């Protein structure tokens, strides 16, 4: 009887695959700074230094954009029912309270009742 010569090769292949997966998972969870040195975030607020963290904060950025859009739409509706005058307070839109704060930093949105504009004060959200 002869044994197959590929028996040892499958163990070596399995170990090599596990080593590659381990290296990739370290790079995924700790970013490129995992192999020495500190990785800097490309965001203005410095958050999200890992791949997963960057994805998390990018999603929260999208939630902030969406919240601002909802608040702006609600302000327009209130202004239309009030003879095109913007409301004196942002809470007159009667939206849930989580719509009035940035989901990334928790800062309250800045509302100017003179012109009816609302913006997010969080670093990097100036263009929203």
C-alpha cells in the first residue's frame, strides 16, 4: 500500500492560510498602524483610525447628512404654514430629539432663525 504524498501538503497549506488570515485580520482591526507606528485618521475630527472605525464613522456622517436634510425639510414646511417666516426655534419642527444633534460628536445643530438655516458644528461637517 502506498500513501498519498499530498497528506503533509494539506497541513502546510492549512497553516499558511491561517497565517495569512491572521495577518489580514490584524491589519483590518488595527489599521496600518498595527505593524509599528501610529496611524492617523484622514478625518477632521481624528476619529476612525481603523478600517472598521472609518466605516462606522462614515455611516454616522451619512446619518448626520440625512438628519440635517430632514430638519431642513421640516423647517421649510413650518415656514410655509407660517407665511414664509422661519420658526423661532428648531424644535418647532416637532421632530424626535435625535434629529437635533450630530450622531458623531453629539453637538446640537446650530440654527439661525433670522434666515432659517441649520448647520452641524462638528469638525468636518461644515459642508453638510
